[in-house]
């Protein structure tokens, strides 16, 4: 199947200028030519009418299986969570998100179902269960009456495979290898306290240096990397020393750790819109302690943005961290405008396209989509793209406005077309 897109302006995911009045040729699911394309031999012609072709959007921090607050998810069956997850995934694709990285959730089955055409949604790079120490951010027992007996968790939410607990070097090695066996593209650990978990204050340091190094070593042996949930500077210093390459949140940053992040090329995935929601108590949580912790995180996130700008940290990716009902997940696109306010339009666009593509490539042979590039409009890239009514370099509102998203294509298949 050959598809020609003609009369297009192109934002390639990187450059600060559009490529004007050009054409693209797609063969099956890959872009094979950009420029002077002769559409005569194409099976299908899409006329962009001078509108902008850009890469499909990418989200590096999603939780597809988390369709309610944790204290409510803890009461649901796996089947209920799976059905709700499929609905959330479909909504992501129809907002223009063609690839996501899930960083705590048993999403391999959903990923496979999407890839095989049994469900509709974005490409998924799963982390499977997020791993933490006992009494860490993955220990989601809802009360101190929930006891752990051997390897069995007395928490329905933990039993879904979104979270797991491992202690000591040998325990961490086994847990990482288990997630790799379950199809993880990258490994997620909890390296410090969490805002949404009850028994781990934000300032706790979670995992010793040796335990973190064990996670990094086990992941590296399989060609991939470790992403860490992390808020405080002390936790970030330890994780950086251990070799963690993706800092999720990186909230309470200081100059010293900002320099280390820059020098080591560590990726940072903040969430500005979600931070504003939790700072204003607009996401329902289980108790007052959780509200107080999330307020602190939400307010600190914007201060760390100043350090990202000060030290010109380039490895920053789009991530939403949405947890909750369908209405919460529908706010996913709002993060792009929040980033634009904190930085600028081109930074926001790179964060949601090519920057994520570079981060995902760090999974090397654990990357489930190796036949094409992601996050760019380029020859050899997957045909994951949007056609937008407007110039996103002049403001991202045209990207987030569903009425201006005229076409959504993933893997060469058109899911929306109102041209």
C-alpha cells in the first residue's frame, strides 16, 4: 500500500522552520520519501491543502491501567481494570498520541492486542511492574493491617502487576529480570518517596546505592536502562551515581544535581499540568496526608524548570503522569500548553516528539518497534503522523485542539480524517 501526502508543510520534530510545500510517500507503514514525490503510482492520495504534517505525539510517562485513584483501584478485579485500560488507550490515540511509555502497569497484553489489531491505541513501551523496596512507593498496601506473607501481596492493586516489591541485591536482580521476562522495554524503579503512597514520606531515600546498581546492571545486561521515580536532590544524586538514565519528575532539584543531569545526559520527565492539578487539589486522593505531599510536589516542579533552563538541559521529555478517571486522562493534551508556558513552543514540540524518540531508543533491542524511527518525520520513520490546521511553531494550541487535528495516522493506518 502506497500513500502520497501532497501539498503539505512539514514540521519534522526537530527543526525550528517548516519545510514548505512538499510531499511525502508512505509505503505500508514507513515514510520512504520526502520532497518531490510523484503521486501517480500511489494507491491513495491525501491532499494536506497546505496544512502541517508533524510526528505523532509521544508521552513518556503514562499509567494506562490506572483509571481511578489507588484506593478505588484496590477494589477492582483485573478484568475491570483491563477493560477500562483499553478505553484509556483508545482515547490516547484519538488525541494524537501514537506512542507512549507506560511506567507502572501490566500493559503487555494490551500492547500485544493493539499491535495485533484486537484493540485500538498507541504503540506501548511497557515497564511492567514498577519496583520498590518494602515500604517504598510501590508498596501500595492501603493500611498497616495488610500483611505480606512470603511473595504474596495482600493488596489487590499490587496483584494486578502494576507494582512489585524487592529488597536486597539478589531480590532486585530477580525482580528486574522478571519484568524483562514479562516484556519490559525498560525498567522502572522507585528511588524515593511518593506523593500518592501512604507510608513513604517524600524525603525518604529508597534503595541503597548497591540495590540501585543491581537494577541498572540487570537492565544493561539486556540492552536497556532504568527509569526512576524520584523527587529529591539527594535521591537524584544516588540514582545518578548508580547509572539511572531517566528521572521521572526530578522535582526538588538543586544546582548541583542539575549540573550532574546535564553532564551525564540523564533524561528528565516533568509533568507541569498534572503538577498544577495536584497543587490545587483537583485530583482525588485517599487522605489529607496525600494531599499535603502532592501540594509540595506540585509547587516544587515549576522551580526545577528554572534550573532546566539555567543549565540548558536538552534531554527533557513530555510526560503526563495522569492517574484517574477518563476525565483525568482527557487532560493529557493540556500538558503541551503547560510546557509552552514554562518554556516555549519549539521546546514543547521537541519534548512531545523527537526527544521522546531519542529516549525510547535507549531500550535498544528491548525496543518493540525497531523497523522505523519514532518521533520524527524522516525517511525511514514509521508513518505515525498528524496533519494539523495551523503552524505549531507559532503556538501549540493548534496541536491540542481536536478540531484542528485533521488527520491521525499510526503505522500507516488512518484513524481520523476530516480534511
